C-alpha cells in the first residue's frame, strides 16, 4: 500500500499499480486490475527480460516502498510513494540502475469508472494527459513516452548509476494539470513526513517494529481533510476465494474507527484521537435513532450498494460491490463505541471540544435506555435477521458504563449527565444481569452468540477488555475454553461457525484475525503469557512481507483473504502487543494506555 491521507494505491511485487481510487478513497477506481485484468486499468514498470529475484520493503518508518529487481542483464530499484503532505493525489515512481544495463517498459493504462471508461489521451508539451468525464491524470516523466489511443508507453534502458522518474497526478478535468515537484525532493519530503509521525510513537515494547508498521497503516487509512478513518482502501477482496462474501470497506465504521482510537492511544497519538472524536460527533449529529453504523469520509449517509457487472472479481470472486447495504442496519454496539470514544478521549487527555458534547451524550443516553432491549444485526453485520446478540448487549452495557464514568470522573464538563447517575447505574445493572442470565449457557459453560443460543461467537471475548468481567472469572475461563474447542482453525480463531446459517450467505470464510488477537489478549489478561506470546508470534508470521494484514486468514490455503490492508486487524495487533507487554511487566487484566 502507498498512501497520501486522501486515498491509497496498491502495488504488486511485479511493478504494477493495480488499484487506485482518486481523489478520495471512495472515488471511482482508475486502476482496477486487482478486481479483473490489465484491461481494467493498471500502471506497470517492468523489465523486458525475465526476472530472477525481487525484494520489497518499506523505507524504515515510512510508507515509501522500495523494490529491488534482478533480471537478465542487470538489476534496478523502484522507489515509489504518494505525497501525504500535499492536498492533491500524486504518485511518484523513481527507477534507479543498480547493476549492468536493463531494458525497461512502462505502460500506463488507466480505465476510469472502475475499469469501465477509456480516457482520451493527449500528448502535451511537457506531459501526457488522460481525461474521462470529471477525472484527469497527467503523467510527467524524465524519459520520452508515446501516447497511443489506449495506452501511454515507454521503452527505456536503465544502467548502473542512472535514475529515471515518473509522476502521475490526479486533477479535475476542468482545470489545468498541476505542476509537479522534483521527484527526489518529493521523496525526501514524504520520508520526513512519515518518519516525523512514526517518531512520536510512545510504545517501546519488544514488538516496536510491528506496532509502528500497524500504526503507519492506520494513519494511511485516514482521510485527513475530515479526520475520517476507512476500514480498508479496497472493495470486494473476497473472504472466500471464488465466493460471494465481497464487500466495500472504503467507508468509516464507527466501530472500527473507535477501536482504532484505542490503538492510537496506545501509540500516544492524541491529535488523531481528537480529530476522530470530532469527526464522529459531527457525523452522528441529530436524532440518535438515526445514527448510522458507517458513513462516507465526510459523514455522507447514502452508501447505496451496487454490483459492478463488468468486473470479474479478484480471482473470479463475484460480485464486485460498491457501497454497502450494512449502512442501513441497526447495530446496537455502535452506541457503545460512541460513548467509549467520548470517555476514552477525555481519559487520555484530549481537551474537551469547543462545544460541549454533554447534550448530545444525554440524547444518546436517552435513546439507549429505550433501545437496549431491541434485537439488532450485530457486530458481524449479518444478513440473516436480527437477534439479541450477546456482544450487542455487552456494548449497550458499555455505553451506559462509559457515560457513568464520564459523569463521575469529569463532573465539571459533563455535568448534564450527573443528574442521571442513579438511573444510569440501575440500568447498567439490569443489562448486566440480563447478559449473565440469558447470554451465558450453563450447559456448555460459555457465553454464546445470542441469548438462548448454543452457538459460539468470538466477539464475547471482548468482555474482559471492557471490564464487564475479570478475565479469570470462571465464566470467562469457560468461554475461552469453548472457543478454543469450537472456533480454532489451525491455531487461528473463526468469528463464528458459518455452517449454522447465521449470516444468510452461501459459502464460508477464513479465520478472523481480530478475533485471533482477542484470544491472545485473554491469555495475557489471564496470565497465560506463553500461550499469548505463541499466538501473537503466529499472527505476526502470517503478515505480508511488508507487515500488512487483511481482514482474515485462510489456514487451508495459507493465505490472507478479505479486504487489504484492514484497519480492524492492525488495531488488534497493536492492542495485543501492548497487552502482552503489560502482562509481562506484571499488570493483571486489560490495560489500555489510559491511567
Ligand atoms: O461478513 C458480512 C459483513 O462483512 C462486512 O463487515 C465486516 O467488516 C466491517 C468493517 O471492517 C466490520 O465492522 C464488521 O464487523 C465486519 O463483519 C461488510 O461490511 C458487511 O456488509 C457484511 O454484511
């Protein structure tokens, strides 16, 4: 992934940019070969001779990618990056000769509208422009290029010590193409930007490299103009290869982003936390019954789901969807996420907002006090009908619990809530009793997926994180044991069993990485340090060579599946690294970086 805090691009080890939406994460893709073939848009820079070795890495503490390629005749390096410090989207690729002399081919073939629209290509004095409807790209390069009807191409050679540069910038087609800076200067600026940001990380445990990579990835999923955080920069990377579980993640989920906040807190990133808190409160402003579970990058509400029939899908996994019908779902847990966000940001020292969020919190409270007993669609956004999910009830409890803590610990700012304290405490106790009575199945000795059910669900592992029960409570020990017995897949945790018909979808899916981290957290909280370490190391070992994680892992195929890179997995990694470090230092129970 390359990122510029407005959008991202995915580059293959073969030198091809196969995915990029511009100018925002949720814009139409202009390179969509990831979900189809070359004809759906890509930008390749490759040798004409066969490749014998390739090695890819990020420059330390940056999102600047470097790929070394050895081929017949010599070796070269491509350094590529986007520009986080700019308002526009610009992708720069610098080719450097390392050995001998290599003949290279550059082929630029964007197809706007997710691979559907061929641009008009015209050669101008210093650049080539590619225009279709509202979108335009301009390519500038240090080597001569040929603008054909369908592609821009260049054949050039690179010898040891030589450098050639290419920069591609998106601009609105009704304006002039922007001027671009010197590529090396741009590289220095991008490197400095990411390194300055990474240097602020306050986690200093034994997994610092992995934590910093995950933090940089989460930062790369941030849409800086508004502070929104996308779940992933991709759509429709399948949860089952060849299957239909293909969803669009280029939106801001209240759940994912609030959990991201906890991860940023662990890393010490207060500005980002403040920015997310304010984004969140703007997005959900209004009637609490109309709070959505996800929004567009600027808080847009209409995220209509459609299928793109012309795209064959990743390795034939159809349909390719854009938009997300889960945006219309009722998921009780998001109220808990919002309240936790309000509480945790205050707790970590984020200053109170200019306008008090007290009245909004009070309105949300009154909604949750009315709605907590309603069935909902649950954390996994299942499409198989509403239930009383145990995790949803847990988060209703967390919503009230967070507001009680806000009122107790920050009485001067959140005074509006104080007169409700008695009532809130009574409701918190009622929800708790309900969960303990109806969410715990005494026959199997575990909390189950929904009230009265026998099915297991890894989301209840979060009970200890939220302080609902101590991790060594016999009911938590029983739950962990039952999950180990029924949901472990070759050492990784499935979120639930897909063969019980819960999600209303055909087929199956991989193990869910965040749930696997949550199991490791429970081990750490319970003092089972060796097991926590072993599971965490296993999870580190399946990251991509660049340290990136998708949403899921398919142990049978030994490959990651689902959208990529996925914030949920990276934020869970950060939390677990911290939880194990804390447990090793002698802390008992859940610890986030708030004192
Ligand atoms: O599995 C079915 C659902 O999958 C997606 O939701 C998942 O991703 C969300 C974003 O990371 C996460 O918040 C949620 O807990 C996951 O289940 C998809 O967005 C849904 O439309 C789909 O029903």
